[in-house]
């Protein structure tokens, strides 16, 4: 069955990526999606949207066919309304995967339909188990100009069986994600709903120029270690206008694990997150690490709502990680019903093997938290640094948190130094260090100047 050519042309709204603008903040760069000159439907390759027929081969054949248009302006693969069951499949460069309203790509619950692949070099093994890992449902490797978008179509991982296998220790390999791009450039994901991921929803690793816009991602509170969006050893990333509710972390920035991440040496840098709603049942609404051995820096987060979460904003690391988390600015945040508003933890997580270097001490510094309000908060802050490598230049200003009456303590601090101004409740003495005030004031002034420049 073929769709009319005229309809396919109308549907081919998305699309080659063009980014213009000189702003230092990624989401301020103007991004336009140019129409693809060619479009085909998965129906033309024998796909059946009954929720039962396996469509992996149909999708693979469609993508293979569309490769021939890479040097002709690219092409669009159209997914019409229906329930399209599939195993893992790969995309190609200069391609748009367009999911129409009512279209649902369903991940197979048969693990044999998910390929096994080698671990990522910056991790050295699967994140959950030694050895390989299951390939993600939708994949891109070494691609350029690739788009996943639609009219609020859905990608549903049907992850409940994976959660049960994980909890019962029945798996031999690390769980798959819904979407993963590796070593790719100019990646755009928008206007899609992600449901029930086996593990992560969107994982971009070793990628550049990533724009994630107007997506919804959901997994139930009981889903073990499900994570929403994970920029990993990637640069120039924009995440905006998203609604993410997860069993574990909503957004987690990473950059490799211990000696493998140190050796690979690719940081996550230049990330802009704004206008997002984040909820986390057992983790953090916004997490940094704990796999951060390649470094995380130059991250600007603004106009965010964090709600019904165990932790609001959390920086994680441990001895043996190496790397750094620095030059982070988080402003204009609204927290509601969050157990711990802010945390920086120096003994979080475990190691991939016994080869890690215990003397590889991580650095956490130049963290700015400003213009934040919170209601129904149990603990304002838990800052627990490392004695051999204290967390420094933690700068907190214009923060007002309403602490639950039952809470007996507001702040916990050790091996940390910083400066605070106009913060309620009053932080611990370690965060009122006069020797740090000058560096913090300099950071705050620079962030204010940058925000003013963005407005102009």
C-alpha cells in the first residue's frame, strides 16, 4: 500500500537540520528543519501495524532504501497510525523518522530481537553487568543530520519485562535503551512521547550538536533505574520544553566510568537545559554523574520545575572517578515536594572492576545555584565532599526553601566550601566562607552578565 505522493510531500515537514546564531547558550541558537525532498511510508515495505507482527525487517529495509537519498537532500521515513512491533534497528544519515499521531513503535518483549553489542569504550563494560549490552531499540552510529520527530507519536519500550528480569537478576547483559546515538552530529529529537523504556529513554554518547525539544518521557515509579535523557560525553546540547517523569533520574549528565572514562577523555560540555518539568521517584530530577570521569562543564540550567522527587539537583562522584564537575549554573528553578533540594555526594556509586585508581580524585567546583524557590522540602542541602579533594566554590544566592515542619535539620555539610547570600534557611558555616566570597561573586556577576546578553 502506498500513500499519495502529495500527502507524503505535505508530511515531509522534518528534515535537515540548520543551526544559526551566535549565542553562548545552545538553546538560543536558531534551529530550523528543512523539508526532506523524498518521503516513503513503512507500509511500502510490508510493515503491519497490528501490534503483533514483527516489523524489524521492514524497518531495516526501509532505512537501507533511504540511504540512497543521502546525497540527494535526504529522506523521510513515515510511520502512520498503528502499533508497530519491532526489535532493534538502525537509522542512517540525512534521515527523518516521522511518527504520525496515533503511531506507536513497540519494542519487542523477546530479548532475541535485540542485538548484543560491545560495551562503550568510556565504560569498559555494561553499566549493569560485565560484558556486552543489548542494542537500543532505535540506534544511530556515526551519523550526521538525523531527526526523530512527529505529531506526538509514541515509542513504547514495553519495559515491564526488562524491569522484572533486572530485579530478579535474570539478565546476562545490560538492559537496552529506547533511543541511542553514538558518535553522531546534528541530532534532533522532538514532538515524541517515550514510554516504558527498559533503561534510558534518550542516550546521546560522543555526540555533537544535539537538540531535544518538546518530548514527554514516562516510566512508573516502580521501574528500576529508568532514566529520561542522558547526554554522555557529548557537546553542544540543548534540552528544552520537555516533560520527564522517571523511576530514577529525569535528566542525568555523564562522561564515562573510572579508568575507562579517564582514558577516553571526552567531556560533556556546553549543555543548555531550560523550560523543563522533571520528576524522579528514587533518584534526582537533575543529576550530574556519578559516571563523570571524562569531565562535565559549562552547563546552564534555567526556568525548570522539579517536583515530587527524592532529590532535586544532585552532583555525584566518588574516589577513583577522576574527572571534574565544574562551571555549572542553575537558576530560576521551582521545587515542589522534593525530599532533598540540593546534594553533592562524594561517595556515590561503585566501580566497573578492580582496575580503578583510588588516587584518581574527582573535582567538584564552581557550582552556582541562584534564584530558586522550594516548597515542601525535607532537607535543604546535603554537601558531603571528599577529604582529599573537597568540593569548592559552591555559590548559592537568592534561594528560599520552605522546610517541612517535621524536619529537624536543614543542611548537612562536610569537606565543602562556598559562599551564600540571601538564602533561607541559613546554610551551614562551610557555605558561608568569607574566603570564597570573592570567587563566588565573580561567578555570579558573570552569570548575570551572560543572562543579560542572552535577553538582548
